[in-house]
C-alpha cells in the first residue's frame, strides 16, 4: 500500500490530518501539541486506519523540526538575558532542574529500570513546555512578577535542555563505551563548544549583517538557514547532537543585532516542521503500550506535578519571590515539554532505551498538559491557602527576605563581590571533587569489593562497608569545606545588607541572623541538589534522599529559630514604629515629612507609611479580605489610626478605616503595587 505512495502524498496527508486534529483541540481550548500527537497516532502504523504513511520519510522531516525549534530558541537566547534572570529566576531553575532530574532517576530506580533508562526519565521530566506556559500566561500583564519568574525559569531550562541533549546524545551513542572514554568525550565536547563559539563570533554575525545590508529578506533567510544547518551538520559529524549545533548557530546569529528580523522569517518554517516532528512522535506511540504502562504514566505525572510545585516553589522563595508567585510558578510549570520528546527520542532511536518510554512520555505529556490550565486556574486560591497556613514567623521572614535580597542585588559590584564569587567557585570545585570520588568508587565498587574479599577474606557485606567508608573519608574534607564556605558566604553577604555596629545596641542582629540562615539554605541547596543529580547513578536513591532531608532539616531548624527571633524583633519594632509616627503626628506640623523609619529600625526593609483615603475601595475591609501580601508581596507592619491609636503587627481581623496609615515593607515593586491597591489605583480591585 505504501510502495506506490509518493513523498508528496505522505506529506500532504500528514499536514491535512494535523490541520483537522489541531482545529479540534483549539476548539476544545487545549494545546495544539496534543492535536499533533493525535494526528501522528492516526497516520501511524499502530492504529488500523487506511491513512498509513511512511514513518521513515516523516522521521527524516522531523529532524528538520528539531533543528529549527532549537535554532529558534538559540535566536532568543542571549548572555544579557541570562545575566538578567540568573540572580532571580535562575536561582529557582538551578534548584528545580537538577532536583527533577534526580527525582526522575529515583522513580526509575524504584521501578527497577536500568541506569540509562532512569537517567532518560529524569531528563524527560525536568524541562517544562515553553509553548504551553506562554499560552497560559497570555492573560498576565507584561510587568507581572508571575510572568517574569516563570519565563525566566524557562530561559534557564532551555539552556539546561541543550546541555542535557548533548549529554544524553553522548550517553545513547556511547552506552557501551568504557568508563575511561567518558573523560575524552567530555573534553571533545568542551573543545567543540569553545571552538565553535570563538570562530563563529568572528564569522557569523558579519555574514548576517552583510546579508541584511543587501536589503533582501530572501538573502537573509537563506544565509540564516545556511548557518543553522551547516552548524548542525558539523556537530553531527563530530559525534554531537544536531540540536547543539542549531542552538549555537541561533545564538551566534543573535549577536549580529538582527535577531528580530531573522525570527520573523524563520518562525513560519519552524512551526511547519515542528508540527511534522510532533506528528512523528505520535506515529511511534502504540495505544497498547499506553495501556500497558498506565501505572508508570500516572506515577510520573504525579511526580512531575508535585515535584515542580515543591522544587520550583522552594527555589523561587529562596530567590526572593513571594509565596503567591512561588507556588503559582510551580503549578504553571507542572508539565513536560517539547525537549522531553527530543530527549526520549534520542534514547529510543539509538536503542539505549526501550520504545515503550516514548509511549510513557506521550502519556505523561497528555496528562500534565491537560491538567495545566486547571492547575493555573486553581493556582491563586492554592497559593492563598498555603500562605495563610504558614506560621506567622515564616510569613514575616519571607516578606523581609525578599527586600533584603533586592537590597543586596542593588549594590551591584560593591566591595566584597569578588570574595563572594570566589567562595562560590571554590564550593563548585569541592562539589566536582566529591562527584569525582563518588563516580570513581561507584564504577569500581564491585572490583574493589571482590579484591577485598579475596585479599582479606572478609564477607562481601563488610567489604562493601569498607569501600563505602573509604569513599566517604576521601570526600569528607570537601564536604566540610563546602559547609564552612556556605556559612562564611551567608555571613559575608548578610553583613553587606545589614552591617553590624560597634556603638550601642545592634538593632539589626536578629534580621541579620535570619538573612544568614536564608542565604545558607539557598547556597546549600544550589550546591547539594546538583551534586545529588550528578551522583544519582552511582548511589542508592535513598542515600541522596537522606542527604537532602538531613541538610534541609538541619538548616530548617536553624531557620525556624532565627525566624522566631525575627518575629519578636518585628513585633517590638512595630510598637516603636507606632510611637515614632504618633510623636511625629503630634509634634511636627509638616505632615508631608515622614520620619526615616528604615534608618531607625534597620533590618525591617524599606518602610513606607500609606494613608487610606476616603475614596479607597479598601475602606471597611479586613486585612484578610484585602489579602495584600498575596496580591502585591508587601507586608503591613503597623496601622496608625486617625484618632492616634495604633496596631502593631496587625492580624487578618483588623479592619481598615478612612485615615488609617499603614506602614508597609517589601521590595520596591511590592510597595508600589500595595500603594496602588490602598489608594484605589489598582485595576485588581478588592
């Protein structure tokens, strides 16, 4: 039946079926990716319909889809954008990506899958879908903190995905390569990256600028595609992924200054071949494999949703986001994306993993993609409920922590930044040393254990303990080094924001201790979580879980103690604040001049008194009904009534009246949004 069918007939059939299926899914308000997968199922060999096309032809076309999708992502990538998001959303991604990679490997380990299969499952679930998230965020304003955080995480995820694709390509093609060859492969990859970037920077931007000067969009398009496919071919010939070459090509063209023009030209072609790529994925899916692996699909889907919410939420909170943004970001990113199919496709096509993992990937994608709009609708209510359930000391810490980090970032290249950067580099080297020791002993565990049994006559169990103990002793100095540097880094950064004083009482002592605890927890997670992901194939899953729980529990206890002290400090500071405001009101006739509360009460962040006018919609609302912290990220520390009375550290039951002066704290943006809400300038209303 297929022998008499031409390439053009196959392509026409694929595109027509894809058109009908995506139209259906758009009518159902579902992502078009699901429509492409359904089209692939219809024209594929696993459904008894008279629409079968040649899967090998479509797979060849799908390679163009992979190249163009990655090329487009490279166009949108720049070092300037990376520098912009790294201090905020980048921190969240640095926790979320390796944590999900480790979690996915753990699922495979528990299920009894091979090390390589478990690694591919980890790679499958650690990257979210840019297309789906952007669509869900369409209703958010451009300056929304939620939009900025989610898109910032996606930028870092895209970069991580390119690195993972290169790594998984090497793993898949070298599944039987001896361990001694791994170092050589990594060295060749680094050499290719450095060489391609250095040479490309000298040639590619000039080529694109010259093409643009010809005032011919046709020449610009041909030159861009020439660079894209040429770099992809070079990467493939050298044994690397075509995706890596396409990404480098896109990022080099972006340096020409004509990124927008090239994006506009490439986008329609990218969409066409991306559709063919997703159709080819659907063609590989056997409905019987979906049914046979439904337990794995459900388990991985639950892990994706729970893991993304937890790890993205923790990472976002530690990067200075408020609870609402952190929880909602995790719920928005709780799906697997386009890169997941590319990663699994690499494993299936090379034979490194079984074809059933493609069915699992499709099943997880369908479940999580279908649930994403529902999770997005429930995200605000869930975030509000979670925040209200938090103990008051934790709520206070989160509010002030965000303002402290903002102050730290605003100091830019202040004195001490080089020291902090040096500490991070040394911590990274310590982590690399621990990884090297763990991997080396993991690869040689059986050999060493057998040697000990033969030479010493011990039991295999005792020999295993000796090997494990030796590796632990060798790694211990580096572990201690990381612990010391984490502590030192937290103290040094905290002193930059809240310097100590030798004169009188140190009013910033309690806030500084809380900030130190938060920064230490952040630094520990940024080092420990990637370390767990890197060593997962060489250690039992419970070992990594035990390390994570131990570190989190130890720092969590320290955090709780300092947060409790901070709450007492804030309570005392709010009462002093009320006295200062009341004294200023009674003695100072210049009502436009407010006392400098921030200098008098260091550590409480920027403090701004805001008076509630008569026309404000918040009049007669309780603070619980107003929900100011969840809506804006700002916290009310005190309320001064019009009659001179006041409320320090108010509760949700306190009602606002005309003339009340609310002293709020938070980041500059949070205070600005709180002012708009209290003055009635916010479109959000009450």
